[in-house]
C-alpha cells in the first residue's frame, strides 16, 4: 500500500518522517489522557518531538500552510485588534492579514469548526486558517496585544493631560494633583513605564528629553530598546513625579540628584535606584531596577567553561585571600560573587557583605547597605564588620585606597574576601590596585584570584540560522579564512520570540588569573601589566577574547558580539 500522509494518522506520519519512534508514540498514547493533551502536544511535553516537527507533520496531514516567523514580525495592529484579546487567548488564534474578501487567521487548531464558525460571525468575513505553533502563537499574542494595551494606555494618559508651558528659569514645577490623585495622567504613565519594564526583564529605564518627544527606553539583555515616545510637554511632569517618588528636591533642576524608590508590584518587589542629571534639553532620568526577591542564580548557570569552573570552585573554598572580579558596570560581577557565596555558604561560616546597593538578597547572609548621607560609608561599615566575627566578607566595590587597604587587612588576618573593581581585564586589575595606593608586596601577598568578566548576548533559539562572516569581521576577531572554514557561524534572524533582535538572554565569559609564584614575583617588582599577562597566558589563562570565541564556536553567540565585547590581543 502506497503511503499517503493525507490518509495517515498523525503518529504514522511522525514515525514515517523519523521524528519519533513507534515506542515513543505508544508511550504518548498511554499518557495523553493523564496530560489532557493531543498526541502531538504529549510528544512535545515528553521531549520526544519539537514544535516545528509537529507543524511539518500536521501540514502533510491537513494541508494547511504553516506560519513562518517572518510573517509574525510586522502585523498591522488594526488587523490584530479585530479579535479581542480574551477571545484570542482562549481560542488560540491571531488575525494576520486581509486577503481578498477574507482574513487569514493563525490557529493552533485549524480543524476546530466551532472556533471557525464563531470567527466568521465575529469578523463577518471568510476565514482562511493557517497553522501556527503554540509557542510562536503565545509570543505573538503577548507582543501585539501588549502593544495595543500600551498604546491605548499612553493615549489615555496623554489625552487626560493638561499641557502647561514651563519657564526654564523658574525654580518650581507644579503638577496638579499628582501626589494625591492616582488617576492623574502622569501617574498612570509612570506606573505603565515601570510595570512594562519589569515585564520585559529590563535592568534600566531611560527617560530622556528630545526636541519634540520624551523618549522612553529599556535596557534588556544589555541593549537599549525604545518603547514609548510621549510628547515633550509631559517630560517635566514625568521628571517631577519621579523626584517626588524618590524624595528628591523637586525645585532643583540645575544639579544632578540621586535617590531610590521601593516598589511592590503585582509581580515582584523592586528597589529602584534613581539618577537625575541636567542636559541642554532638560533633565534625564535613569532608573536601575533591582529585584528584591530571592537570589536564583547558580554558578553552573553563569556560563563557565568546565576547566574554569573547577579552578573557580577550588579557589573560593580557600580559607583566606582576596578574590577580585573586574569588569564594567552591568557585566554581571555582583551576580557572580553572590552565586559564589551561595555555593560556599554553610552553617559553620559567618558571611557578611557590605554593598551599595544590596542588589540581591541571600538568606542566611548578613548584608549591610551603605548610606553615605548618614556617615555609613564602606570604610566605617567594614571597620564595624571586623568586630562581627566574620569568616567571609564581600565588599561590593573597591573605590579608593581606604577600602582597598581594609580588604587587604581582612585577607592577611585569615579572612576570605570577595570584591569587585572596575578594570578592562585581569592583569590591569592588579596594576589598578597598585595605582590606588596599595603597596605591591601587600597586593601580591593577599591576592588569590583575579577574574575579569563580560556578558555576551545569546542567539535566540527560535530564529538561529547559518551565517557567513565578512573578511573584515574575520580580521576583527583575528581568524584566518582557513580557521574560519572549520567554524559553523550562527546568527539570530530576528523573530517574535526575541522582539526581532536575534538575541535572547546573556551568558558570561571569564578570564581567570590565578596568582602563582611567578606572577607574585612580578607584582612584588612593581606589577608590569604586560609581564603579568604573558606569564598568565603561559600558565594557561584563557583571555576574554578566547572565551568569547568558544561561545561563538559552540553556537551560543555571534561573531558580532565577539567583536563588540572583546579585543584581540
């Protein structure tokens, strides 16, 4: 009998295409009743089948076209809004486009006659169903209906706002009923800005004045995204409300100000660090979002290569010494150090941290937040910590000679010290310590490990595709055409899952410099950066660039990220 997929059962098609085995189909048939799912969905849940494989099989069986990711990138909002959001979610449908006298509807189950009939009545047009996977459908619904909601809310806020000309020379800005009336347009808008930022997983919110608009941007996965552009007439009121919320001087518009806001939303509790600075067009606000919930990272999830992980775990279990993690702001230093504390935490150790601010909460760890306005500086806090009988101390950042000197004294008196420092790489971290004012012999005696790190963006798993780099790109990362020919380069094409960026999430790259006798001798002699680097590389130190290359070779990140985040030595 000739095989014809149009007359075959789904299980037969899946086996015929070698997507699954007959035993796996039998297992799924036995378990699908327990899950309350169809056969294909059950196989996906069991990990035997991918969503794309199921769609391919359904296409063969039913004949419906399958929605491509590129079709989901730029759908007309007016078309999407033809179907109410609750209906779209309940029935797993999304309006894509008009086509002749009908409308194309993406459906997870195009064979559902009840839904087809109700859609025809709802839209008053002929329905052309096309197949879509549940994941793509869910992400597309979230993206477009969120955009509809946000646009509606911004328009509502703007529509209820009374624009008043503000004299830049005035010392006061009055916002009518902002503090008292929760329905005030500006209050609605700032609530929307913060809530949407939390939903997007943003680390920072930028509110900046341009000539005609106030531009709102979120930093997600290390990159800024524009999300809203309310009229410039609202900008002064937005800034003033942020000042009120963070207890800053509403009348001061000539000098920078820093403050913070503690927020509790329906999703989580968030500590917001506020920085306001004057520009030629008005004041700009940057808000740093810090999750006050339980710390959820582990060392194994940060991106360490196996060899580096073994070295790091071994050194953080030493009884004394200083471990420094260096890198620019936002490179994941605090995350790494808190994951290290979580790894070595036990009932026998007294762990104390001094931070500004406390970014992560660790159960069972004594955490102190500095408050310079009342005299609780790093120096004063650390001097009190010494009397608290600590075993392990985390110093949020070495900022000056005083802090560095205290860290050195801690380590030389039998304590394990974790800290951070702003530096470009591991060797320059050592010379930076000496430049701060610490004697070379003290630096060499106290240091156990210096680790530089960065975060590279990961390729979106839903739109990953092959990529052929240019000659210039190969030169920029120091690869010959021969070396490049052995690498399967990848890139994210951009899809609804990653907001068309091609990236989703970030992973660390690390440069571990362990302090051996040879490097210690160089430090004692003044700490020549180049000599330290040469000695470390001879000792099998993997540079940040080499670590990024490994991520690229493994298909985790792109050649563009390697160029952006590292330098060829």
